[in-house]
C-alpha cells in the first residue's frame, strides 16, 4: 500500500502536527534549564539568586521558540 492511499481519508491541518513536533525541542530545553538550575543550587546554595535569574532567562527563551513554532503555521499556512 502506498503512502498516498494510506493518508487519503486524513483531514485537518498539517500545521498542528508540525507544532506538536516543534514543541518537543523547547520542552526538552526547559527541562535542561531547570535541571541545570537545580544542580547549580545544590552544589553552591549561596549562588541561588544569581542562577535563578539565568534560569528564568533560559526558560523564557526556550518558551519563545515554542511560541514561534505555534505562530509559524498560521503565518505561512494556506
């Protein structure tokens, strides 16, 4: 069976599949950012204030990628 015949009855937006795939990267990135923050705080508790700032900055940048991945299918969609 070829691929075209297998997907003949599929309807909907391919952009939603693209966003689901695009959200994997930022999800992993957020996990890495918070894991690094927890590890840094566990190793040197007195630097928690400074590393918290960097953790939120890294979190915001990772989430920005997820939001860009959400908007792109709407911008370039037909």
